[in-house]
C-alpha cells in the first residue's frame, strides 16, 4: 500500500490536486482518502415531510464525500482576490487569478459549458451602492448551480476513477512522518506515501487541529463570522442579481464602525441547514434549472469577529452562539424583520400570515435572545442601508434565519509552496485556513499538484 502521493479529502482542493497530478505525471501512483461517501451515495435524509430537520448522520452528506462541502452547493465559482480566501498572499495575485480561470476552464469542459459568467466590471450598481456608503466588491462569478455542479463532479469522477485510487468512507485517523515520507493511518490499515496533501475542509477542522498539535505544526486562529441568512421575495434584489448574480456588498456601521457584508447570494434559491460538528447552522443554495427555482432570494449578512489575546478559540465562540440557537429552537430559528425590530418573537402564526413562504422549515423565535447586541445592531443597520439600493429589504416580512456562522479553520503555517514545515506535507483548501471558497480551494489544489509534478 505504497503511493507516490496520498491526498486526504475529496473536496474541490483534493479533486483538483488529483486532476492536475494525473495531467502532469500520469505515471504517479495517487490515492485519495475520503471520510464521506462516493457522490452517488450522498443523500441528506431531510425530505421536509418525514424528516424535517437534521438528525445528525454519522457522516453528513452535505459536508462530506466526493465533492466535499461543495457538492450540493450553489456552485458559485468567484474569480477574485477580493474575497474567498487569501491564497494570493502565498502565490501572488496574478497566479491566483490564473489558477481560478484554469479551474473554470476545466469545469466548462466537464459539463459546465453554457453556464453564465457574471461580472461587476462596468456595472452602474457600484456607483449606486457607494452613494449609500455601501461598497460593492469586484468579481467575476461563474454560477454553475447545484444541478450542473453535480454533473461536473460526476464527470470529473468518471474521468479520475481509473487513474487514481479512491477510498470512500475511509476517514484518516492520523498522519505520521517516516524516513522519506509519511504514514497515513486509517482504522484498519496504514498506507505509505512519499508526499501527502491534506485537504480536509471545514468538516475536518478539529481533525486538522489535532494533527497540527501532534506534528507540532504552528497555527493561528482568531476569526469567526457570525450573522443571519436573509430571505426575501426575489423581485427585491432582481435588478442586482439579474446583472451580477451575486453582489458582495460591504457596509461599515455608523454605530460601532463594524463591517457587515453580504455573503453567498442565491437568487431564486433555498435556505438549508448546515451541520458542522453536530451544530446546526444555516446556509443557502440555488439551482440553474428554472424548474427547481423558488420565488425567494437568500443571502447571508455576516459580521467578522476578531479576537485578541488571551482569547484564542474564535470557533468555540461561534459554536456557543450557534448552540444557543439550537437550544432555543431545536435547530435554526426564523424571525420576521418586523418582529425583530418590535422586540417580539415570531410565532408560527406570524410566519404563516407573512407575504413570503419560507423555503426552510425552521422554528419561529427571537434572534435577539441568541445574537450578541453589537452583531444584531450591525445587521439591522445594514438591512436599512440595503433598503436604499434594494427597496423592500427592510420590509416587515423579510425573514431572518439564525444563526449563520462561518467557521474559519485555524490558519496553518505553510510556505509559499503551501508546504508545511515538513518537506512533502502540503496543507491546502479550507482546511489550511487560507481558502474559504470553491475557486480558491480548487486553485490551491492545482498549485500544489504542479509543484509536486515539477519537483519529480
Ligand atoms: C451549503 C454550502 C454552500 C456553499 N456554497 C458555496 C458557493 O456557492 N461558492 C463557494 O465558493 N463556496 C461555497 N461553499 C463553500 C465551499 O463548499 C468550500 O469552500 C469548499 O468546498 C472547500 O473545499 P475543500 O476541498 O477545501 O474542503 P471540503 O469541500 O470541505 O472537502 C474536504 C473533504 O475532506 C473530507 N475529510 C475531512 N476530514 C477527513 C479525514 N480525517 N479523512 C478523510 N477525509 C476527510 C471531508 O469529508 C470532505 O469531503 C458552500 C458550502 C456549503 C456547506
């Protein structure tokens, strides 16, 4: 069981590492170990009828398996250095963009052709936003949609399966150094490789922390993003989403000077549960196929929380807030904006009577009992600011789901080759803390694969 390269994790980072290695050095013996299921076996049991909310499966099909956390995502590949990670700090801005474009070309070849590439270049909304102290970030975004994203993954797997050895439902327990390589230890067997790429994503954050401790790889961690998912009638944002698809808008609050930003906008999409290490938070996605679209648009409003000494556990802070919402609501809480600003909880009746149908079955409640005042004040201020460029955002019936938390993996110390302090041990994708998106994670995979191929 000896390999030239072992990749841990079959998310976008792992898949694109494998893809590029095989392109450059087809003679290499490469294996991919994945804790979750093969793509066709990934099914979230929530059907909205028999099973209405998360039942905490041993392996969460939303977060794990071939395709990683991205498999049922909206498939928005943002080609930008402005958000989605800080890969450019390691490999340079131009190279980062080139790699993201390269990933886009591959996605087009494997089933994405015909999908639309949106861009903020030359848009009139930039001016309109700035007139209201809202700042629209620059990006091109390829929207594959959940359906086409799945097809691309199917095609990539069909191509890779004969060239790379895949081990599904095989979580790696630990990684050990040997003379001239690494031992990858699973429950029943140990595998040996010369080079190892770790790409375990957000769901592997705790595992990654442990491995870094065991191998004494330096890390730092001080950020978590906390907020809500907003859902409103698609018409409210249609002038922005029709042209840009996703608009990343940043606002600095007048009250505290905090930055609040829109994140992961899903026109005509659906709000979904997300399970991270047993904690239920909220997320969203949308389909390219009009038949599967809804009448609502959703996006997150997030506030970044940075901590200074002596506190180090930023994810623990985010988890505690999410746990509070799980404790009060048994999962995700939903509240009408009108109820929130009147200081009253939403009830099933008030949600029922609203002029919008929620796309996620969540518990009507009171988000002010969950979110810290400073964060909630920032979100409310931003909703009023957005109302100026998208009137209707601050309507009473706008739905807020909480909580949405973006956990950032602790940042692992790596070189400009994304190599840890040990030669041949690479740490990439969201698991490295450097990327937080499909495009950046995929690009980091291509980058290390090229470095490995060149070094041989
Ligand atoms: C619902 C949802 C929607 C999203 N929408 C978008 C979007 O539209 N655009 C965007 O840019 N980003 C989106 N994201 C984020 C995006 O999916 C991630 O940034 C991206 O998948 C990161 O890729 P990765 O390869 O680093 O990690 P992941 O995709 O998280 O893959 C890591 C893989 O490693 C496996 N693993 C973990 N630990 C181990 C172990 N010990 N042994 C073996 N395997 C292990 C996991 O099972 C997982 O499959 C979304 C995320 C979610 C959950």
